[in-house]
C-alpha cells in the first residue's frame, strides 16, 4: 500500500512538471516567435543604446530619404504559399550592381534605408529590401529568425536575376537579417551573388534564446527550451536547433564580412567570433569598441562605411 502511494505521488509530480514544461513552452513560443507585439522587449537593458544612436534610429535624415524614394513594390509567393513583399529602387544610372538587404527582428524592409542611402547615393547601387516573413506587409504568423527566411531570400534572388541576368549582388543583413544572409550562404546561391555582409549575427536560434533566457528571465535553457523547440517545429515548421547559422557558414564559399559591436549585450560579440572561426571561405571580422546592438553604423559611421566599401571593392 505504501509503495503504491509513493508511485501515485511520483506520477503526480512528473505530470505536474510535464504540464508546467508544456505551458512554459507555449508561453515562450507566443512570447518570441508568434507574430505580434513584443512588450517584453520594452525597457530591456540589453537593448539600451546611446542617445546619439537612438536619435539617429528614430529621427535620422535617412528616414525622410527612404520615404522620398520611388520604390517599386514586388510580390512573390513563398515555398509554403505565403505572399511576400519586397521593394526595389533602381539606381540613378544604369548598373548591374545590386545590394539585397535583410532587416532585423520586429523590423521591416525600410529600416535598411539606414544603410541603403549610402549604397544608393555614394556607391550607385540598385537596392532591394524585402519584408521578411511575419514582418511588414509580408504574410506569416510567426518569425522565422532567418531559417525559412533564407529560402525566401534565395527565391527573391531568382526573381531579381530573372529581371537582370547580369546583376552583381551583395547581401547585407543586420541582426536577424545578418543570420538570414549567413544561413543562405550555406545553400546553393546563384553565381550573381558575390559577397555577404553580416552585422551582429547569432550562432543559432537556440543559442540566442538560451542566452536571452538567462539574461532576461534568469532561467536555464533546459528543460523549457528543448520543449519550446518542439512547439516551434509544430507551429512554425522549424526547430530552434536546426536553425543554425553556425552549421550554414561551415558550408559557405563566398567572401563574408562580419561586423559586430564590442558592447553588444543583446547578441554577444563572441557569437560573431565563433561564426568566423568556423567559416572556411574568405572572411574578415571588424568589431567596434563599446557599440551596442546595431549601433556600429551610427557611432562609427565613417569607419563602418569605409570597411564595407573596401570589402565590396575587393569582392566585386
């Protein structure tokens, strides 16, 4: 009788733990991956930037410049039948040079005007900037964190190359967009793509979430994160482990320029160094002192632009 009682107690405890794990996994899926407002990021110390950067992000001249440009809206159906939108701006003078951007988490295509103005005005490039799935005007009820977005990006490349078979393309991504272009680097890319610029990427979605769970919630990754990965596979069609930037760059053959702020507390700089260590293709790592997540382009603008220009000149 006593043994049976203990078995019942143990079964109840195990059931309770499993129930808590399931509820927690659904909570974290809805918190980070399901499309929608992400209030948990409001007031996040890891995303605090300098007053100079905040002013530029919110009220920089690039915003008005972007709004004034006659972007053409392009539409495409993804491999899983989502309607995706992207925006194309032809250069002032005819050229085959084209930069394809990938924006960050919770952003949209036009955020990349922060970089696009330089490519357009100074370098004379055509621009293409898509709303990644789940963002902006593109369909999708979840955020792909680069994994499915890498396939969307490749499909966009084929659309653009069909219009101009002689296009010479640079991929430039920021944060989630940086991991998107790096995840794409491990796939078979058209020969038109000449190089990749990745600003503040993460090694994998699992690694990023594990880091953030510890920073924001003071929780270990196990058992909640593996269960959240199962939920993500069920709801969004990918697991957190398979969405690995690190595995993809090991297969890359294109030149890559890695950029990261040394003061980044949202996506640690070490992740870029880890990616670079596993990259077998030609690559370079540039870091900027004290810059937090995505700040390098603002705090070190001249140096930043000089570095990407040098990389582009060598690559193209």
